[in-house]
C-alpha cells in the first residue's frame, strides 16, 4: 500500500458504529492489518469480541454519537490508551423511509442528530489532537445518496448531502495542517441498513403509494441481497487511506459509479441547456 504521510504504519483508528456492517468490517480489516483500533458502539458488548481477539491493539468503548459527554470521554480514553488518533471514521448512522410529507418531526430530528450533528461532534473532538500533530485522516461515511436522491429517502439524503458539504469544507480547512479528508459514498451494501437498522414513518399517504410507497417496499426488499460486500468496501477504504494522494470522494460499488456518473451527465446537460438564462442573471456591463 503506498504511503500516506498523514497516516503511520502503526496507525490508530477510531471508528464509530462498529457493531455491524461497514463499521465492523472496517474494524476487522484494520486490526487484521496489525494496526490499532478504537471500536465503538452504543452497546460495547457487541464489539467486545474484537477487543478480546486483538489484545492491547483494540479498545472497545461505548459511544452514542448524540451524547456529547460520551463523545468527549471516548476520545479522551482513546488518546489516553494509544497516545493519539490517526484516522477517524465517522460511520455511525441509519436510514429513514418516508415521503417528505410523511416525515415525522421527532424522527427526522433524531436522524439529523445521529447522521450529521453526531458526526460533526466526534470530528470536532478529534481535530485538536490532529492539528497539534499536523497529521491525520478523517473519513466521513456518506452515501451514493449524498450525490443523488430518490423518493422515500428524502430526509436520509438531506443528512448525507449535509455530510458531503461539511466534509468538503473541512477538507479545505485542514489541508494546510497536514490532515486529509475522504468522503466515502457506498451504494447498497449487504449490511443492516435496509433491514433491522432501517426506520420508517408510521404515516402513509395514499397519493404517494406509487412513488415513495413503492420505493419503501423495494428498499426493504433488498435486505440480504444487496450487491456490495462490506469486507471489500473496508479494503477499498484502507487502500484510499494508505494512498499517497487519498481521494476527497471514494465511490464504493458498481451501482455507485454508474449512478453517480450518470448524475454528472444529467447535471451537465441541464446546466448547458439553461446556460443563457443562467448567464443573463449577472449585471450587464456598464449598468453599475
């Protein structure tokens, strides 16, 4: 693996949301490479086996990213145990199915608390150490749904579009400080996202049955049959982080590549079609 000067060979990884799915696969891959990892979950019993299997190279900690005190404590304990955090992976998050009009205020706010504000809180807690050392790598787990949106997952897309913007700004801010940022954008992977982890609105409006309603059912039906392999996704993330030129964005899965590139083509075509109207919005020369 090419060397990323921001990440040493004996790197310390801090990964949120390790109980299942991509977070767990990444923790296993990191530890399997001989590196050190702080593996976190709301219920630490679900990651205790990782710590037991890897001795003093792994530290299992309780972490609900929506609990600020727990965030601060987890980062403090991680730095106390290993001296530093080299790679932060903001992976904790979940999905929510609802047409926009069907969205339940309390559930939508909880979704943003985890997917956006929790990720931001953990990032802020880790950044001072990285700034002091002038090194580190922050990996934010977004989604293909941070680049393209579909019916029934509007609120989820809103959280991931927010993660994209936050991460891109962060990358510009920390690059002069020797810190890298990579936004990971998976398509459908064989995790609990469309199964046990998925939440959905109890409200159903008949007028959306053919759009958001149909996609709700189609999304839930993918559980256990998603084409993406979390173990291979973990290896791809390790490759990107270990690169001497890590990408700002890393698509994962064939569907992610196909849909994202088609989205680029659609955007370009729309922008070009409306180019004259767009340019006409500027002040005319000599009118100021």
